């Protein structure tokens, strides 16, 4: 799961994930949306692929990328779990004082 959050830490990769929500895209279609060198786009796609957020499929000279919903759902489930109120033990100061007798 750490690789998912690391991959999503870069704004370009978050934008790629958002683009892929609309459906599969070729690497060329993705690269056309960014003002960066082709190797940079390729590196971002590789990071997303390593984190299993995207899957790729080669068709001749074209590589088509699509969002891996299960990895995204797992990350979302984790984040939603953080939003749930946690059951915590009461702090020691808030506990009822001991009724044991103190030695005289």
C-alpha cells in the first residue's frame, strides 16, 4: 500500500489516474496532455504500474493503459478507515481513582 501512496504523491501521476478514470488511453494520448519530455511521462507511467494502479497492454507498437480499480479501491478503503472514530482507552488521569488503602 505504501507504493500506492508514494505513486499518488506526484501531481502528474494523480492527473494520469484521473484521465484513466474516463477509460483506457495510449501512452501517446497521455503524453500529449503534458508539457514534459517523453521519458518523464514514461517514468510516471512506470511508477503507477509498479504501484499496480494502472495496467498496460501492448498492441503492436502501441501501449494502452487502464486504471486498476482494485488497487484504487484498496487505497480508498484504507483512507475511509482512517475517517472512522477510533476506540481509545481513557487516559490514566480520567480513570477512576484506586480504592486501595494506602499504608499508614
